[in-house]
């Protein structure tokens, strides 16, 4: 039947009707695919002739998959509904029971009730667990829906009633995390997702890393999918959408986003004056994604089929999200009056009761519609990622306690009336007496029940239960320290930076026959800055499409080489993406059962300061690998100025409990730290990761001292580099990184100019020394009658007299962390540091400005000796004048 076109501005309605009739004929006889092809061809033809055609990124406010094209769900829908209902009840009961303990635990009910069907269909029909030579699908569960995932695991028999009753009570053991936290539940959760925005970003790079593993032939990943669940409110986080163009550009057809569009964020509507599903469709379609909208449930199908004049579709299109939310906070009568608001619309539902109108369901609550979308997504052959935009109701089933209400997110209680309505709506076998008394039992089906057999059968078909974390347990053969022999020797007259020393160590590892293929060098867009361009030709930059162009520098030795099986991951100017890359590689041992060894090098200032939340998530996920903060220190990257100069990354690194951070000075220190890190993380499977700062300043490197326990001392954070004389005028000088060189020069000045002897200590990790001191303090405090321990700093300083002066390229808080470990007999502990904003200037001028250079170290040492009566105070004044120090200038942190 032809459609009538009656646009008032049509200058030739007859011609227009002929075009529409032709298109209608194609649709009827050849199908929508042919019609789509013809329309696309016409658009291309017109545009190539210079005609401007406005782009419309959205389609009608309808389900993407027409009713006749929906893949039918093969499941037993009655059993699935009963199972899903039991899970709904348990999820709510768990939060309500925890709230009764009056521990102010909080909890979320509404988010899972909104998305229960979205999860249930995946669990029953799509999500593969480990099996058949594959590691299974990866599921990023929405953080606030965690109670529902626990509730399902309880029904499956994986969690106990005691564990559910310990929801959000973790201190005593056997508790359940408030949200997905692998650190606290290492056999259950794979990914932390409740720091909103990080889940979508990490999911994209996890999917990408699967492609990387596959194209390098390291792990079988074809067929595995990465599913990312998040809410429409979460998509406001910049990270949520920040990498979607990459996903399309690199053809991540193994990636599926499911955005639960319940039209509400934490305090109210997402964009109440708009239509968030249409907004997302335009954003994702514009980025090249396959977009599937699941807006209307099956109970709308007959109404839509009768809507021959499109008045219902037009009404659906014009209603704003804020109004859709309001409808679902009311009742059927309200919907009849306000949604079906014209005589024509009211006539469409005249034969329907208010209850039937109220039962008109949204697509995200209809398992048939959800199944059709998931099937389409899983079988997407277009080489594109898929996003499913599913419309739901926040707090679905909670009635007056939260359904469709602005307070839904904060709701952790339900009144008796709402609970009884909830019970009745989902057919839960709980009595009025139990609800009235506040005794809310959990519900689990008997082992021999039809429901339990069905549930187990579905998961057996898909390989087992999810979520689950399956880390590799066998250790890797790690090279001995002797493999880095070149770094253990003196550099002679050659001067080079610790960055170049690291690159040489990395090259040694890449060539190692045992673990070389597992090394993943990662860099944002500074390979040449860090001296890594030599790796381009030999190891290649990974690109899933290879190198389809001729690089400008093809005739050069170190040309820019991209390759399908390249080993380097280079992310462009994109620290969050590179960090997400590193996380994917650093957790491969658990998520792919194949350990990879990532080394991510970047400007230290743009590490923890920019991606600190991702680094925290990495700690939660028990990531293993190396982070390298290049051009580190506030006075080392001398020309870049305030925004580039890092004086605090070590403070930020120490905030993460399983991050071990070092500020090495010499190449042998780096070799010792890297080799031991490989041993701990990959031979002994210890759940830690490393942060090393590297510098771009060139200087000579001595051989590793041949002293007992030197390797142990380097790793623990402090060793004696150079011993001074034994005069009464003696000081202990500490330094790390490039400032250790200044400390050594200060020792020479003190001896030559004032006859003061100095022991010089290389402090490779003030952070680890601080942690050791805290541990010792705690032991001594809680074991008052036992032999009291000494912190490692005090052990090292035993027999080394005189005040202690520490100078680093970081703020004073860095070295000051060991103050409590300095023995009283040493006297003063003076710390110099680079507090304040950075500057652009020469290194000597910067170090003088921040008062961390050799001259300020020497003056600080003399002042400490003067305070002890070892030298006259006039000597200090002489030194200040001799070294040209401006004593009355403002401190660096005030300038």
C-alpha cells in the first residue's frame, strides 16, 4: 500500500509520490536491505555532485530490529521469569537485611531492578565461561548492580546465606564487596567498574588487547566477546565516550556495550529535556558503531502495527525523557490521560484497561526483545563494535519506594506495602507475616527443582559460571641478573640517561628467548623522546590493519613501521588509553590465562596525576607490570616548565598499596629492580606492580658496588654508595635520582672547603623505607614485651654518625616520610625538596631556585653540625656567601 505525501512545501507532489511508490515497491518485493542500498547509492551520487545533504544521525524512536526480523529466544520463558524474579527478590532482600543492622552500610536496590532482564538474558543464553580452549567472555558489570550478581550467585549455590548477610561487611572476612572489587574478591570479580567512566574505557582496550594477542598468535581470542554494562547517566563521564572512535576505527567487533537507559542518573533525569537514546544513537552511529535500540516491549507491537497514520510514533518521538520518567512513577490512568493525550490516541487504547496500559512494557524489561538484540550483536558481521540502547525503568518493581522516582538511586529501604506489591508482582513465596515482621528470607530453588536444573543446564552449555577470575598459577622462567651484565658495569667515560639505560634493558628482555614475546612496550606518542625509535623496525608498532601507506622515512634505518604482528603499542597523545592498554596487558595473566609483561613509559607528570583513578583500579585488579615515569623530577626536564615538571608522582604512587615505587640513579639499580620485579610478579606470581622514575639527564654510571647484600639494599630502598672519613665533623647525605649526583658533589665540597666528612647514601625508594618504618612501628606498638625491631633506615645508619640531610627532585614530603626512622643519636634530619610550581630554565638554575643543589646540601649539612656544636655558626654564614645563596629570597613554594 503506497504512502501519502502531503508536505505543504512540496512543489511537485505527483513526482514525490512516484518516488515513494517506487521505494515502497522495493521494500515489499526486495526487502529493507535492498532499499537501504538504493538510498545510500542515491545519497552518494548526489553528494559527489556537490549537493549539500544535511546528515541525520538518528533514526525513528523505535526498536532497530523490526518485529518480523527478531530472532526468537529458544529458552523456557516461564522458568527464566521465575529464576529472574527470585534473583530480583534476593538482591533487594540483601540490601534491606544489611540496612536493618544499623551499621550505616548503604546499598543500592534500584539499579539492578532496572537491568535484571538485561543480565538474565546474557547469563542464560550468551555469556561463555572458560572452555573449549577459550577463556570465555569478559563482562564489565555495572557497579551499582552488584547486589543482583551476588543474588544470582546465591541462587546458583556459589555464595552462601552468610555471605549475603555480610554484604558490605568485609573487615571480619567472608563479606561481599559493595561493588565489583577483584582485590577483595579475587576469585569472583574480574573488573572494578564503579569509578564511573573507567569501565567503558577499559572495556574498549580489553577488546583491543584480545585482537593484539590474537594477531600475534599468543592466545586464542576469536569468538570471545567483551560486554560492557553501564547506565545512561554514567555516559556523561568523558572517559565513557572518549575512545569509542578507536573501537570503530580498529573494527572491534568483539565489543558490545549495553547502555541501560532508565533515563535517570543519581539525583534525577539524565537529560530531562531531551531524548538520551536518540543522543547516544547519533554519537555512536557518528563514530561508526552498530547501534541497536531496544525501546519498546512486545506489548506495544499490536498498537504500533495499527498505527497506520504514525500518530503513535509521532507521540513517542515528541515526548521528553523527563515525562517518560514521570509516567512510570504514576499509574495507568495517568498514562492514558497524559501520554495518549489526543482523541485519536485515546481511541487506540479505548478497549484497554488502565492495568493493561500500565503493563505496556519497555524494551529493556522484555526478554524477547533483549534476546533479539543480543543475538544480532553477537552475530554482527560488519566488523564494527555494537552498542545496545535498552530503555528501562529505574527501580522497576519497587512501587512507591522508588520506581521511576528521583530518589530511586538512594533507596536502600522499602516500605511494607511496596514489599508486598513487589512480592506479588514477581510471585515470590514469602508470607505477609514474614514481611510484616521484617524477616525477609532469601529464596533458593531446591536442587531437584525444574528451575535449578534449567539454570545449571544453561550455564553448563555456556561453559560454567560467571563472573569468575581465573589467574595463571605457573611461573615464568625469568632471566638472571647476569643477563643485564652490561648495566652492572661502569659506563667509563660514556654519559647517558637512565631512560637510555632502561631502553637497553628493555631491548635485552625483548630478545629473550623465554619471555621476549610476552613483553609489551607501551608508549603514548613519545617513542623518539624516550629513545625507543630503534624498536620500530625490529619489533614494529601493532596495527590491526598493518601499514597500508608508505612511511615518509622508509629509507631510514629507524623508519616508522606498523605491523599486524607488531609488538609495541603506541597510543598517540592519549595517556588514559595507554594506561587502559597497560591494565589489559597487566591483567592478562588472570583474564586470558596468559601472562604478559607490560612496560608503559610516559612523562611522569602525566602519569598518576592524569590517570590516577585508572592506576587505583589497576591496584584493585592486581595488575602486574612496570610503569616508567620518564623525564621525572621537577628540575630535570628543564625547558618544559610548570605543567611538565613532576615533583610529586612518588607521593601519588605510594597511595596505591600494591604499587612499589623507586627513584633510581644508576643503570645497575634499574637492572636490579627490574629483574627482581620480574621474579616477584611473574615467577612467584606476587600481586604487585612497579613504578620507576627515569631521567633524561646524561651522566656517567659507576659499576655496581661489590658489597655484601647490595642487591637486597637496593631493593629495600637504601644502600651506602660512598663512605667518608671518621672525623668528628661528619654528616650522612641521602639522595635519589639525578639529585644524588648533586649530593655526591656536596660531599666533595664539604670535604674540600670545610674538612667535613660525609657518607653518601643512595635511597632508591623513600616510599618503601617509609612503609618499612610504619610496619616496624606497628609491630613494636602491639608487641610491647617482645624485642623491639629497628626500621631498615636505622639499621643502615647504625655506626654512621652525624646529622642526616636528604635532597631529592621531589617535594619535601617524599624524603620526609622516613623522619620517624632516623635514629635519635644522629640528631637532626633536614630535608630539601622541590615544593612549588615548576619553572623553565637551566638545570643548575632550577636546582638553585628549589634549593636542592650541591650548595644548599652543603649549607644544610653545616647548619646541622653547627646546631650540634660541631662547627661554628659563622662557618655556615661563610658557606652561604661563598656559594652565592640568596638567603632572604622567598621560598620556592611561594613563588
